[in-house]
C-alpha cells in the first residue's frame, strides 16, 4: 500500500484524495474513501466513463439526453397543469368544479 493509505482518511479530505490517486492503494481502501466522499465517488464515475469505449460513451450520452428530455417534459406538463388550475381559480371555479373539469378534459 502506498504512503497515502497510512494517513487519517476519516478526518481529512486531502488524505482521501491521496488514497484515490495512489495506484498502490488497496482496492478495499479506495472503495472506502469513495463511500466516504461523494466528490471522490463522482470523480471515480467520471474516470470510468472516460475510460469506456467510444460506443459506450455514445450510448451513455444518448441515455443521459433522453433522461433530461423526459424530465423536461415532466416539468413542462407540471407547469401546464398549474396554469390550467390557476385559470380555473381566476374564473372563480370551486375545488370540486376544477376536479370535474380536469377529469373530463381530453389530456393527450
């Protein structure tokens, strides 16, 4: 094990990073510092991503974009729903009337 493994990893972020960077660190110790420090976990995930093949990176990027598009669509639908409810409230609809209107609405 490298010199970094002898340091205080629990109380010192720099020592955790030294363990992660040290190629001689024991795998178990590296896994421990990844669990202790979300920044190190993120860096490790990014390093793994960069080391992947071009096809794997392309697949990951397409999957990530699809997830962002899905979240964007959900946010847009939520905003649209909020606006519809506000329109009904502005027109003086009561809660039960709004429920009926929305239940009968053709939402596609």
